[in-house]
């Protein structure tokens, strides 16, 4: 097997919380908090509620569902259902320089395994940080096929690494669990998203499922081929595997600090365009009826998200015309604005066809170091204004204030928990590394979600 994969596995198995720099620790707690909020709010989506009702009853115990009622279920089911919820509302964070949403795919497995194996809070957050780092390194090491969405691929293998550490496996066991997980990678397509296919969220949840399953397979005596990861990433779901990036600067470069957060509840590539539009709207302050047209120029990947008539809630998350119209009509593009009702809001529907999106080749050439966009708004009285941004807010170049992310968490978690329990979760995440038992965090969710349900 590759030396680099073994070194990465040993890094995941053996690194201690004390080995992680304090600034990385603080950022990791913020990513943990943000992701829990997204999972809680995502658990309210109708298809997630229905799936939970079908799968959770009688499925065993051992791990908590971060959802209304806070029920217990089998750790693999918990990781699956929490993972699907984390993808359901298009607000999870992600890797900034490559495609991948590491936290939403690694954390559900870590939460389930930490609770089921009765690990400490320090064990939980350490495994989360290390699994995140493994996800980023694997994502950087290959080129995905053009249509391949990164749900259930490299991050699935990394979730298995985090789960294996929490299962108590040594470096060889972590390596084996990762290589077993390589047989479980999935092939979701980007065309799913513009079609509004919520099935795309299932591979994200399957990362959590594999993160809980693969360590058990490894501990039970299942084996995997030596080069399973290299083969899966370089031939099955991508090309050009570059092993030298897998173990470069281990313990020096912490990829969790090179992420982006979202406040807009839509696909990340269109965020720069929305930032530019927000600047223009703030300058012109028009009423929606005064807008003659909105013109965007942006890089290729964002420019394809231009369906002016998305068929459902999920598809609307990948439509720049829809998100722009919502921003112009409702004053924002957050979770509260980009809801189901926005699809049929007459003013939004009327404005969407007047939003035009084109690719600027010069902008495309700047990706991924920059993700530029230009927005021009023309009013019916002839006035117009243009703003350009070089990249979106929320990445490590232009970070959100911590207060903005905490406000986001409180709003999302408040859909499931009482205000008192939202505060308790926030405080507990802030001292996660000091918890004797990681399940104390889940206990707050269970108590709070159950109380609110009652």
C-alpha cells in the first residue's frame, strides 16, 4: 500500500488534542458548532422527517439523532440520518480550495462513534479535526470526474478514519478501515442538483454510515486491497491521484482552518455573485418592481447555475436567478428567506426571468485561488450600478465574524431546541475537550428536543 496513506492513517490514530495548535482548536470548535446547527435545522426537512420515522423505530440504540425528540438508534443509522440532515438545507461549511464538504460528512460518524464507544469530548473533537484533515488531503490528491459531486467520495473514506480512531483502532486498523471504505464510495452527479434530486444528500449521509460501519468491518476481520484508495480515487471516481499531497506537512498545515462557512442558504459557487448583488442593492435601494434586469458575470462552475425556474426547494438552492430574486425581494438569501414559500412568491417569480448569468473566461482562469463575480442592476428609470468581488465572504481570506456564525447557529438550532438548550449546546461545544463523556452533548440535544416536542 502507499506509504502516504499509511502515514496519514498513523497521523489520525496517534495525534493528540495537545498536538493541535490552540488557534486550530478554537476554529474546530466553531466548525463543530456550525455543523451541529445545520444538522438540527436540516432534520426538519419533510423528506428527512419521513425517512427518520421509517428507519429509526426499532433500529436499536447507541447513538442520538440530532432531531426533534432526540431519539436513540443504531450508531450507523444515526450517522446516516444525521449526515443526510446536514446536507439537506445547503448551509454546511466546506473546503475552500477544492470541492468537498468535510464537516457534514465526517462529524455524523464521529458523533455516533464517540457516543456508542463512550469516548470523551476530547476524543470526539480530536477525531473530528483529524478526520477533517484526512478529507481535505484526499480531496486535494485527485481530480474528480467533471460530473462527480463530492458527497460520499473522499470524505467518506475520511469519515471511516475518524470512526476508526474512536473505535480504538491503531494505525494499521485506521488504514484498513479507510481502505475498506474505499469500496463503499458512491457516484453522485452534479446534474442531480439542478434537477432538484434530494437523493444527492443521501451519499453525504452515507459517509457517516460508512464511517461507523468500516471500523467494525476492520475489527471483525474484513480485509481490503493494499491500493484500494489510490484505485478508487484515480480510476473509479476521478483521475490523477497525487500521493505526495496526502502526507505533506502533516501537523503543520491544518486544513480545517482553510474552509468556508455559509450564511447564504444556497450552493457556495454562487455566493460571490450574491455578495456583489448585495453591494449593488445596498447602493441603489430599489423596490423589486423598479428592477428592470440583473446581470451577472462569474466563473464557469457558478455560471451554469442559471435555471430561472427551479422545480422544487432543493433545485432552488442551485439557481442564481432564484437566489438573486429572493435577495432583491426579501432582503437576504439566508435560511429564513430561501424557504419553500420563496418558490411561489409572486414577486420572486416575476423577477427571476430578468436575471441573466454569463461566464467570464478571465474570471474562470482565476479559480480556485479566487472566485470572482460581477453584478449589475439596471432600474426602470435608467439608473444602474455595478459591483465586483474577487471571492465570497466566509472563506479564510474574508472570514465572517464569529458573532455572525454564532447567530446562525442559534437561529438554526432554535428550530429544534428551546432557547435554554440552544445556549447549553453552545456552551458545551465551547468546552467540548473538557467533557468526560462526549454523550453529554447528545444528552442536551435529547433533553431539549424532547422538551420542545412535548
